[in-house]
C-alpha cells in the first residue's frame, strides 16, 4: 500500500503498488486499512506523495490536514492531496472506503477538469443525499473492479480502473458548494502567483507590479474570495510551508529559513512567532509529541 522513504532530509510517505495489482491506484476498506497500517495511524504527521480519498458509511472521523482539524461524517468525503501534511485520527468504529492513487495515474484532461493540482481545493466535501448515492455508486464500481478483475489483461484492467477513478474524482470535485465562494479572475491570478513565488517574495507590492493590479485591488479580491487581505494570504501560505517543513524534516530553523527565502534564521523566527505565537522549534516539538 504505502512505504516510507527519505527524500533529502524530508521523510515522505510514498505509494507502493500491492503485489500483482495494477500500479498507481488501490482501494481498500477502513477495516483493511486499520489492520495493515498501524504505524501510519499511530505515528507522527506524514506528507504523502499521492492522493487519499476517504468516505464513511458509519462512525465519525477526525483528521488533521495541514495542521487544521477536520471532521468527516457518514456520507462525507475527505480528500488529502500530495504534499499536504496529515495525521490520522481515531478510526475505531469508523467504516468506509479509502482510495489511494498517484498524481500521474489519471489522464491529463481529468487532472485539469477535476482540479487535482489545485492547492486550495477543499479538504472535506459534504454532498447532498442524491449526490452521496452517486458517489457511493462510483466508489463501489471502482472497488469492485479493483478487487475482482476478471480475466482481462493487466493493461486493460489498468484502463478500466483509470476510467472508473476519473468518474469518482470528477463527481467529487464538482460537489455543489465544495469549491467555496466564487473567485474572481483577479484573485485566481494572485493566488497562482503566490503559489509559484512565495519563497522568493512576500511583498504585496511585488505581486501587484507583476500582475498589473494595484495592491488595493488585490486586497479587495482576496478579501472577497478568501476572507483575508492579500498580505495575510501571502503570509498564511508562507507559514503553512514553514509548518510543513518543521513538522516533517530534520532541517534546522536556518535551513528552513533559507528554503523559504529569509535572509537569516533570526528574521524567520521573528516572522514565525509574530504570526503563530510560538517559535519554530517549539512548534516542531508540539507537533511531534501529539
């Protein structure tokens, strides 16, 4: 199912195809997952290189994704994307289905249409009753095809699973209300620019100049779409990446600072403390003792 590996100093959770099964995707029940992934459930936060889709039939799951608590109820869906840091909650009494797949398993058109690379996509989806049934049917077809391949060749089975997974992620990505407030083109351009360059600049004026907007225009668009001003949006993205690195690597504060574009560890520590109320080292210690 999964394997731990080291990439530089950052420990990642990588995907490993089950023996004799198609590569790039796996479906399993939560009961199977509990019996096979005790270390994942009890361990510290992990940063997987692949997607997790989880839906519940019974029970409640509390799950931490990028240091924010989320709750999934029966009929709801959790989507953890590659590079997000997550930590399992108590799965005792929870029954449902888990789908794991690598980013390059689906075809490029589905990747775009399902917004698989959207770093700001929702984590929890709460479809209405009719859509719950459609999603459950899609997940059921996928699980059945994975567990009972019949006599088709492996490459055909791979194609079947790819198409069935595409149906599931396309439906889930477009659950009504799952995408949040309508975002303006101005905000989307700003958001994408932040994602590309937040490690090189945290100055709102630099983004305004690059995108051809005033700082005030960016702030209005960001406030409407994300509920924070534009500078806070940049800072939140920087802090999130800092938390990911601190929780999931052995890099020193100075190394994290350099990776995020700070001139010194002192400046990084001051910036982090002003926005979180704690120091980088104290944050790392608190996450690793959870």
